[in-house]
């Protein structure tokens, strides 16, 4: 095997039109600071389109922007660009190599630095600070006061120097954020001689920042572990030998060889070999599926045994895995209404806290002649209580954790806003065919009047037909009469709207809809009985396939679209999860729709709907309550777009998947209840986080009325809220979704027999 270099293994060799350079940024201290740095970068030349995202730790920027000035902005806040894998040898000011992101949105980098060095450094600094602080207790009264103050000052500087530098810089620019609050509070505490409390505040605030960074990094690492599923190279068979090439250079029609343990490079069809393939990276299903000649496979899945030769059907950038990676990264970058509100609230909240603290400091001494020292102390405590860290972190950690958990289960949520919406749904409308049902007809009932001829005639006439109903009948006959061989029909004629006419052994027979009964001569009493049987089958929602001769009706089958084995349990679990209203929208006739609704447990049915009628019905439902729509076909795409939330089956049409807000990457609904439960849990945690953050701050502020608020209480309330918010957000990642249904295995009729 030889290795062939790609002419463009890095997408950056393409035209820079509609392209942005992507960098990983380390040291982002909080969402608010990140937003402020983004605003500064956007004011640079060519920087208007720049995006700096706290959730993903990613910077997207035009290659024309002066990177040295960008580094300067980041450095002022203690952040810096991280060199990506393979960036050695680059001579940019920061020695960081960008990954270029094109209009299609697919970046191809594999950097995995998570700031572990910075975290380790901070741990050491905090440890030394804590030792200095403890020494002050031991040496108090035994060492000179000047030496004790030096220990306090050293501990403060070591644990909070980055905060001080940012805060002092903000003060010179009259910019008020949490760093400004903490800096003013610490300077004030030192001025009034409260060294011990000021030092404790600095150490605990440093610990607070360390925990914040750990929480967000943990959420980012979980997401990046998902994105690591992308293979980097593939073995292409060319001229009888294998050539290892970068996956970006694969073309439709290339044949690749995948050995056991290797990842399939892109979507394709197996052309040689048989083996088990683990599709967990795409569908979330952990049970490997056996793949044979002619069966499709996903890029990013792993061949667990057997060597497979696969013909590529999609270039990598169009593959399922690439789309998932792109959409997951986009989802991280999007902001929910809750996050946007918190950002806006924090923008005005911090200056308001400064004004309140100033009022508490000045009003009691000036108007009530109370001691200045006491009320300066109270004002400083208010500054610490007012730090918005926990409030700003209320949402992002929980959202990233929720989207990561969903993606692990093979559920692609295209943004935090859609995750929030999924958790707020009150009603879900389902398409019938291919969603609640398999989309394939099957025989469910039969009435036989002449067993000798019935099966022979039906088999002879239907065996060569390609009609879906004929195929369903033949699958049924393979089970019912496995040893039976059917004669060759002669003079076969297709009758539009009726079925098939043919001769067998010199006699003429008809197989088709109930319309074929008109060819029967005489026996009116028999025909009346047959008609009654047919009406009974139709009342149950069955489609009729009858077989007749000129003399009599031989029998008929009742066929229907077979319900998916998980549908009834999914509907039951949705009701338990709080989805009170479940609706079926279908173009099928009323009887068939009602039969499926009865089997699945769907609450309401609207039948005989054209695509435009489905859209109108979805709009009507959405006007009354938050409504999601689940579908898989081209005719579902308009309804998916019209719903409050569109949910597509992953093996449905591309148009449905592109239109949808949530994609179930499995070919079943089994993971939907678990996704809704996760989304509801995320929404609940965000509400709890906001309530805890504001409640603790309100309680602490109320303590200023009797003058009981201390710096100790202030920092403990602020730090406690941040720790609780961070840990609650990360709990979304814990455990497995026990309510997820087992993978339905759709066997053939022969296997079921």
C-alpha cells in the first residue's frame, strides 16, 4: 500500500471567498468578557463578521484581520489562541494555525487543547495562596504586623492578579463588569484595613474562576469527543492496489477498503464483503448491524469485523457525519432567547450594582451620621454579592451538556434555541406513512372461499408484478405456502384502476382491487356475502386485494401499512413526559388512519390531507399551543418548516432533514421521548440556576438593611451560587437514558415465521 498526498489536504487551499479562519481560544474567563472581546475584535478592520464563542472556545475571523491586534485584545483578558495540531512551522505572531471554514461550514481541524496547563498553574497559585493565608493565623501575634500584611498581599496577588489587571484596565476605561466589581471591592477592603477578609475574597474568587473554567471545559470536551469521530484518511482501491489518501480528496464512485476496527470514511454502499458495523457515532445505537452487498453505510461508523469494500456515494463534505459535525458546531455557536436576555440583563445589572453599592456607602453616613467605616464595608460587600458570574453561567453549561447528551444518543439538535423549544412542546403531530408506520404494506387479514385455487391464482398473477401491494402479497405467500410453486400466467394484462387479468390453464382470472368483482357472473347471493366481508375489512382500514374467476370470488386479502413496533410505546412515553396532545396528519383515507391511531395510541387524527392542508393544520395547531411536527418525506418538509419545531427521521429525505430543527439519526422514534425528557431537564436546570443565583444575591443584599452583610457572607453566597450552577449544568451529562427504547429490528416476514 502506498500513501498519496492530496493536492489540497487542507481546505484552506481553496479560494478565500466566503471563508473564515477558525482558531481555538484558551482562557476565556466568562461569557460576558467573551462578548466584550468579540465587540472589540469586530471594530477592527475587516472584523465585522468575527465571532468569538464562549461555549465552544472558538474564534471565527476573516483572514484579512490583523491577527497581532486580535492577540492583543485576547491577551488583555488573559486569553490566547491555542496552536492546533500540526501547526508547527507556522510563523504567524501567535504560531497558531487556523482551520479554514468555508461556506459549507466544514472545518477540518483536530486540536484538542483544553487549557490543562493554565488550570494546573492556577491550582498551584491557589495552593500557595492558601498556605500563605493559613500562615497568617499561625504567625499572628508572633511575627511583625508588616510581615503578616506581606503574606496577605502575596496571597491576594497570586490568587487574583489576572482579575486585578483586568479590573484596573476596565476602571481606566469606565467599563464595569465582574472584574471591576471585585477589584474595587478588594482595593476598598485593603484601604479600610480588612486584610484578612480581602485575602479570603481573592482566594475564593480565584477558586470560583477555576471551577467555572473546569465546568465549561468539561462540557466542551464532551462535545469535542463527539467531533473526534471523523476519520482522517481512507484506503482507496486504484489500479488493483490500495492508496491511502486524505478523506477530503474522496470522490463519488471511489471504492475504499475498510478493515476491522477502522472507520468508514464517508457514506457509501457495500460492494464486497460482509461484516458488522457500529453506527453509534451517527445513530447513537450501540448494537452493531450486519452489512452485506448493496447495503448502505454511514461515514464515521466503525467496521467491527470483516473487510468491506465500499463505493463512496457522497463526498466527505456532503456525508452524514460531516453534516452532523457542522450542525453540532453551529448549534454551539447559537444563542437561546434565555442567553440573549441574560447577556442584555448583565450589561445593565453590573453598573446598577455599582450605583447601589455607592448609595449604601454614602447615604447612611451623610444623611444618618452613621460610621463611615461600617458602611464602606457594607458597600464593598454589595460589590462582591453583585458579581454576575453565576447568573451568566446559568444557561451555557446546561445547554452544551444537553446538546452533547442528545448527540451521543444520535439526536442532532441544531442549536440551543431548538433544545429549549423541544423542552417546551405541548403537542406533537406525526406524519403517518414512514413515521408511525414502516411505509410498507403487509397482509393482516384474509378471507378464503376457494382454498384450492385462491393461493395458486394470486401467486401466479402477482409473482412478476412490481407493485408494492403485489410484493406484500408475495411475502405473505412465502410464509403461508412456503412449499408452493406457482404456474406461469398467460396473456397477462394490466387493467388500470383494477389490477391484473391473466389466463391459467385455459381459464381467465383477475387479481386486484374490489373493482375486479364486476367480472364475476351470477351467484348474487355469494357476491352479497363477499361484499359484506370486504366492507368489514375496509372498516378496519384495510386495502383490498381480491382474486376472482368468471364463476366466483376466490378470496381476498386485507392489507395495511404496518405500524412500527415502537410507535405505541413512544406515544405512551410522550404522554408520560408531558406531551398531552398527540396528533396524526396523513393523506391516507379515514379508515386506515383511524386503525393506525387506535394501534399507536395517538389522540387525534386528520386524514385525507394534501401537503398544503398539513401546513394549514400545523399553523392552526401552533396558534393554540407549542407544536412539533415529526416527518420523514419530501411532502413533510413544508409542515416541518411551519411547526414551532420540526423533527425529522434521520433516514428520511434530505429535504426533510435540512428543514428540520431536530434530526433523529435512527430509522425509528425510540429516542424521541428521551430527547424531550433531556430538553425539559435542561430547561428546568436553567430555571433553577437563575432562581438560585438571584435568590442568594437577594438574601445577601437584604442583610445590608440591619448591617449584617460581611465580605465572608458575600463571597460565600457568590461562590456558592456559581458552584451550584456549574454542577447542576454538568448533571445533564450524567447517567444513561434508561427510558430509551431498545433498537427495533425489522425482520422480514420469512424471519418472523
